[in-house]
C-alpha cells in the first residue's frame, strides 16, 4: 500500500514516515522545504509544494496512487511563514476534493481540545479542517493527541525542557493548567493501526495517558528526568508577565520566529492540554503509556541538557547582539563629528573620515536589524564576525595604540565574535 504523509519531515510527520515504512508501506512525504526533507534523513520519495496554496489539481497530482494519506501538517499561529486557515482549512478542503472517488483513507492528526466554536484560532481552524474531512464522505480517522513527547523536542516540548533547566530556579507558571502527555510511539502506532484499517472509519479519538498533572508538576518531572539538582528557589510567574512575553513573541512571529511563547500557545496551555482516551479504547486502540513510562523509554543524555539550556541562551544571544550593533551604529551617528575627528586625527581626510563613519554606522545598524529577521539570523551573525575582524584589522593597521588602551576597546570585540559564532551555529531550524 502507498501512503503519503503531509508534513513528513516534522516532529510527528517524520515519526509517522518511519513507522509506516516499518509496517511495509511504500511511503512518500509532502512538504514545502526540500532542505528540511534532505536534513530529515528519510529515504523516501518527496513531493514539494506549499500546502496552503496548492490547487485541487496540484493535490490530485501529489496524491496520485495513494491508498492512505496521513495529515501531520500544522501551524501554531499566523505569522510571516504560517497561514492557519491555509494549512488547517483550505488544504484539507482541497485535499478531500482531490481524493473524491479514490477510495483512499485519510488519517488526520488533529489536536486534543479541538471543538467547534473554539475561540483560539489554532483550535478553531483545526476544527474546521476536521469538519471538512468528516463531512466529505471519505474513509477517514481523526486522531487528537495531547502534548506529544519524543526523544527530540520542538516548540512547546522544547520550551518545557528549557523551563525545567533553569539553573537553581523552578518556575511556578500557570498552576491551574492541567496537562496530559502521549508518547510519540503511541501516536504513530495509532496512525499505523488506522492506516492498516484496524480502526473503523469515522472514528474520532483523543490519544492520551490516563493520568493528569498541573503544569508546574510536569516541569518538575522533566527536571528530574534530565538529572538536574532540585531547585533552590520556586519562582511564581504572574500572568501579566506571561502576557508581556507573549506579546513580544507575537511581534517576533512577524519576523519569522515560531516562538512557543506566542499568545496562541499560552492560551492553549492555560486552558489545559487534556484528552479522554475512552473513544480510542472503545475503537480497539491500545492504551497510551503514562508520562513516567514514556520518559523511562528515552533516558535523558548530555545532549538533551545542552539543548535545553542552549534553547534558553539562543534568543538572549540574538537580542544582545542586535542591541549592541544597533546602539553602536546609532552612537556613531549621534556623535558623528566626534567620530570623524578621531579619524582625521589619525591622518584621514575629512571626506574619507565622514564616509567611513557614516558607512560603518549604517553597516552596524543594518546587521543589528538583520539578525532579528529569522531567515537572516545566520547570515547576519556571519556578517558581524567578518565586520568585527575588519574593524580589528583596521585598528591594527591604522591605530595600533587602541590595542594597548587601558579600557581594552579592541580586546572586547573578541567576546562579541564568539557570541555571533554561537548564534550562527545555533540558527539552524528543523
């Protein structure tokens, strides 16, 4: 049987691809990024296209010969690179139109908490997509997992690991939010069962462990799992603080950053991430393992601890570099005459000195702004390194006395280069 997995290189999609291949399916992946597909390491056929923009005819061509279609594509919130209505609604509507009369089964991976009339755009658009599939007459199964745990982490699970890794501090955030989890292997086992026809058509089931816990308790469980020492301080996080942070994350979303701290994610988490596994058990599904059993199957490693703390350090490093370079350029413009005088005092002509100061300020501000744009973060970081090396070389040639200055203005450039190197290396996305 041939299966096509939408979003096949994502956290859930890649796991579905591997599980379906292991179950004997001929598998193809569908997504918009050839680079992400290549880096996934999945040796399957790939079809590339923007799901939100594909026409019905595009879908027919992409899904030709498919016996099973697994929809693992999704977006958390509208942003520079994401269109909720496009991915969750239009794509599903056009996909089911393309599959009409084919006899293919669609396995839709939705989310626990999806319901008609939901206020959160994520849940509302997911509900519209589920409804379009349910009303299409196609053979289908809709699976709604709770918080998905996997050996690798992305988005919300990465944020939770980072929160659990704060040195000496345990944040007490949203104590009223109740959370359940499901292991990625349990989710993909359900997908395979549905793909093989072992789950009745029309089934809508939530995938969840039986237990439930408050969010601060979950963070403490993850802290213990990663092997960190008990916290010295429990720090209450007021709701207004989260509100400010989420607004900042929304602004960053317009620059291409898919932060799990955006308001959509915070509101969803505050409402609780819970599911009732009753419908899944009644449909003949295997019960999902508990959080403790899930974590026991994937013991934390040194790489997990490095990632958790680097996940916290990366946005701080980007922000510091942006601030440093923008302020540095602005100071050059504000104190333009003084900066020109420094160069003319070292033998430069007035015109050349003015040009050098103006150009340097523009480059500094440009690099500081560019690093904030997600797609330019790595390139801007490398640019900062090259420009810093240029400044150091220029000082060594034209003003070597600056290297012996008691305040060390040139020596202090070196830590900035190190910070830019860190952001350049960490800028890769999944």
